[in-house]
């Protein structure tokens, strides 16, 4: 039962949930959907966003709210590092168990189904959903239970962390088949990263009329929420840290808080990692640890790792990539063309041309990194994590994914000379205000 939102397993791992008075707008929009105030025909909501954007925290806080209101039917929080939460072997059993607790009248009906077919848990997900959940719910409905008086929702988080791309897509289709044509109007919230294969699944014509998409974008003011989280967290450090007497009341200052907010790039994981590190050791001064984060002081050896959580995230994303050599070539190009991380002068087509690749190759490479890099419909590229460049350019953090700036500068110089010899490319790199030769500085 570790996959349930309030399980002891998740509590031991300090399961994320929203900081007070943050993510208010996005949570309210989801609640309005649950209550049928918006998109009443959409029985599935896909909540998606970049890695570290706060999807799990939103799902957890929403589950707490729904349980208080009596709306929560079940939850399942996938997690790649836990054997029982990284596959769907126990998915339906976990959902059915919680449903029996949420609606006690379901329990004898589910027990009858298991008694009739003790091997039910070895059947397909479709069969399990039908026998253990849908049929008991239909029987309850036909017996007079009015599902319309109380909205019920199933919350799934981290679907992209379930092993197997086809399994993830298959589970979405199974849930759609199970609930879209049910008279019970049970709603299903699915939170995940916008992986390319999940985009294809949710874009299917059969899903479209019954689907509401909700992107964690700038529309929901992540910077304001992140800033509030940082302000409150540092205030708590000044009050409660064992070494608080050595901390100035004005620390860390408005400028530093704004700088940390900017470096978060709208993703909560950078801010939360910063706070966990700065206040994470009762025997270390938070002021010194913040200086380590700001690269004003070196860490105390290999065990003093300020970005362990981010390192794990980036390593996981890159480890799933196929054709990593080509992907690293694109990443190296991006890091050198725009060291600030604000990619505004590069498009996928222009990179294809510069690298002598067929049109669409860069887009194909970056599609595997949708959780950290966004490609717009116009081909413009936006790096969602400003800290990604720091990771890639630090061999102690990135290991096998290290990008050596000098090496890539040499590669780009050779490519530029090759273009000059063929006279096939505009040195302004398609509209960029800087000539290509300046990229070598």
C-alpha cells in the first residue's frame, strides 16, 4: 500500500505537498473540474509539466482536500525507485481496496469477485478493472446508490515513472475504456511529465472529447509561489535552526531570494532542493551552506552535495534517452550558443542545418527530453531548467553526461569551417543578432 498518497512509505520519504497559500489557482481549477463546474464532459484530466514542476505536491495536496470533502475514491503514486510502485502489478488491487474503504457498501461486492475468481489478480488490467471495480460499482448503482450526490475522483501521480512506455499508454487507454462510457461519472486525474509517447496517447481522437489538459505553465504564477516558499522557509530557518543565534535577521536578503527564484525557472525542485540543503544539517551554519549554493564557498568534501536531488533527476532523464550521442551533440550546441540558458535564437531547423542533419532530427532528439526542454510548434527551443547547464558542465555532477565546453567549441568551429567551404549557411545563424564567430568567445 506504499502507493497510497498518505502511506507510511511516502511519509518516510518526505512526500512533497504544496506549501501553504501556493498553487491555489491550479488546485482550484482541478476542484472546479471535479465538481463539474468546468468541462463537465471531461472525465479524465491530464496534469502535466516539466520535471520538478510540483505535480506530485499538487496531487498530494489535492488528495488531502478530496479526502476531507469525501470525494476521494483512490490514489496511486508511481515511483521509479520502489519495486511495488514502479509497475502496474498491484495497481487495480490498490485502487479497489481504497474504493472499498471510501464506499463501504462496495466491500462485499469486491470480496465476492475475488472469491469467485481467486486468480483475478493475474488477469489483464482491463479485466481486473471490470471485475474488481466497474462491475461492483455498477451493481451498487443499480441498487440505488446515487453517485451524482457526491463526486468521486481517482488520482494517479507519476505515470511516467511506471516501467514501460507501452504499459503507461496502455493504462491510460484502459482507464479511458473503463470510465468514459460509465454512468457513474467518476473522474480520473493523471499527473505526469509530458513524455512524447504520452502526448500521442492523450492526443488520440477517441480520448479528445472526454479529456481536459492542464499544463503547469506561467499562467499559474509559479515564480510568485516559489518566492513565497523561499521567504517562509528562510524565516523558519532564522527562527528554528539550532544555530539561529548566528544568523542575521536580514539574512539572506531580497536580492538573493529573487535570484534563487529566477534560478528555479518556475520549477519547484530547485527551490526545495536549495532549502533542504541549506537547513538540512543541524551542525552546519545555514549561511555557509547558502554560500555553497551560490558558489561563493566550496562544499566540505564529496558527502556535502547541495544538488543531490537535481543530479538524480537529470541523470534519470538522460539515462532513458536513446541515441545519447546525438542528443548530447544538440545539448552541447545549445549550451555554447546561449550560455545564459535563455535559448531564443535557435530553432530545431537551424540546428539541423548547422549540424548537416536531415530536417526534423533535432526535434526527434529533443522529444526525448520533453520534461526538461520544450520545443514550440515554431521550432523554438526553451530550456525549462536553468540549472541543467550547471549540471552538464560539472563533471563531478554529470559523470558520463559531462559536456566539455572546449571540446564542443572545437566541434562547432570545424562545422563552421565546413559550412564556409560549402557556402551553405548564413553566418548570422538565421536571424541571430550575433555572428556565429562570436559563439567561440
